[in-house]
């Protein structure tokens, strides 16, 4: 049972994100992705948590299964919107009992209809502090290189992230497309006296229909030149090639700048992640 905070002190990490499957077919797809990505020697993987606890049990089942059956660590995402402290305490107690020691503490999305979600947490920082008090967990938080979509302005967003990282061990960014946005965020945090590791999140664009949706999800500006190349690509195979090439170049720029690792959003599929990693000269990963 390795703590991610410890792995990050040993060298550059590589990690993958998955979401809990909804049915047997999705479960088979997840299992296939795990098998195909395991030879890459990930330091850890993470498993998302549905809004309002919608995937609470499925998230725990996947995390615990990976923790006991795979050669790498599993980190559980945990959101606090709509949850009481007692509910979160129960979840954390279950993870402790199963030997899970890594938590990504998130606020979570409010209801789409604007209604009051209820619960006893308002911000992710409150959840981070609660997890710290609940047990000996390694705690990560989310970061947005271009600012959270609901932030009033970038300086306020940076100050909020700095407060979270004062308590947490590390951060993982939402996916982004320009390395300078990541490096500017790290520089801003350094000015605020924060030097905790921030892992950049990478999602290769391999489908023309993903362009607008990805940018909206991440609150990130999709590069106009990449969008034009993808839209002008004559075949789906060309779209995929362009997206992989762009992701490889982004990763190389980040690695050259000394990032603590790379975190890939897989969408429960392995192919694009394997294609990117195959072109990168990655060192042996800590934890393996």
C-alpha cells in the first residue's frame, strides 16, 4: 500500500484515470483497458466518483478490486457536494478497512437545475481537511491551469488552489492543451509559497466530435490551429494521428520542463494512451 505522496518523491510518475462501469459490457471494457495498460508500469490509477455520490458503491468496488488485484495503487475520487460529514466518514472508514490510502478530494458538481444539493460541505477545502482528520490518507486535489470554469477570476482561483495545497499532498490538473498554461499556474503557486507537486492531466483528442465538448468540460481553450487541423482532416484515421501527435508534443514539452509526472484521462480505453506513451522516453516509474 504505497502513498502517492511518497511515490512523487521517488521520481516522475505515470498514472491513468478511469470511471466506474455501468453494466457488464462497460465492465469488460474497463478490465481490458486495465490489462492493456498494466505493462506500462503505472505508478497509480484513479477512479472517478459520480455527482452527488451516484457511483459511490461502484467506485469503491473498482478501487478495492484494483488495489487487491493489480500491481499498482488505486486512488479513489471523493466529492462532497450533497454529502453529510457522517456519510463521508463512513466512506473513508470503508476505504481504510480495505487498505486504500489515497483519496482525491473534490467538491463535485452542483445539481444541473440549480437546486440546493444539501449536505454539510460547501468547498473542496473542507473535504480535504475532513479527510486529513479521518485517517492516514495521502490526499490530492484538483487544479485548473486556466482557472476553474466557475471561478470569478484567475488570481482568486490560484489563491483557492494554494489554500487547498497547503493542506493536501499534491494536485492533478484537469486536461489542457497548452503547456504554458500549466507552467504559468505552477509559477503563480510558487509566488504564493506553494511548491507541492502538480500532475498535468493529458487527454489525447482522437475524435472530431470531441473538440467542442472537451473544451467545455475542462474550461480550457482549445487551440485554434489544432481545431482547424482536425476539422480539415480527410479521414478519422487522420484525426487520430493528428490528436496523438499533438498529445505527444505536449507531453514532451511538459517533461522537458520538469513536471512530476503525467496523468492520462483514458475514458476507459487504452489505445490512445498506449500510442502516446509508446512515443515517449519515460523512465522507470516509482512503485514498480
